[in-house]
C-alpha cells in the first residue's frame, strides 16, 4: 500500500467478483470474496455506467486496489449497508506524487 493510501484509505469493503451469468437458469455467478482498503461517500447523483446508461449513484468508493471491476458486488464496512453492484469504474494517474494509480468505483 502506498503512503497516500495508508493515510486516506482507512476503511474496508468486501468485493464479490462477477464471473458471469447462467443463461439457462438466469443466475449470476460470483467468485471468492476479498477485502480492499478504501474510503467512500454516500452520494446520490446522476452518472453514466460503463455502457453509457444513466443511473443514480448510491456510493462512491475510492481505492488503489485494481481488482474491483464493473458488475462486481461490493459491501462497504458500514452498518446496514447492502451489497451494491459496481456500475462505473474510473482510474487516475497519481505518478505526479510518486504514487500508484487510484480507482473510483460508483454503485
């Protein structure tokens, strides 16, 4: 973990990676859960997902962990928070600070 992440990403979230859909049964398959370091904010605003569809966000989660992807499920470490689907994922370069790439996940 980078020095910036150690200072800012003091919360955790659990991620279930999306593996695919079962066309016959209509079910969705997820992989083994893992935990990421992050910070988050509850935010209701209109955004676009990876496919260009508009939706109203529930949470914006910031992390330097590159594993969470579009359609994965994420559960932030907040009492009563439900599992959320990652609908948008963006990255930005922090090399100016001699740091690794960070990611913004929107549910």
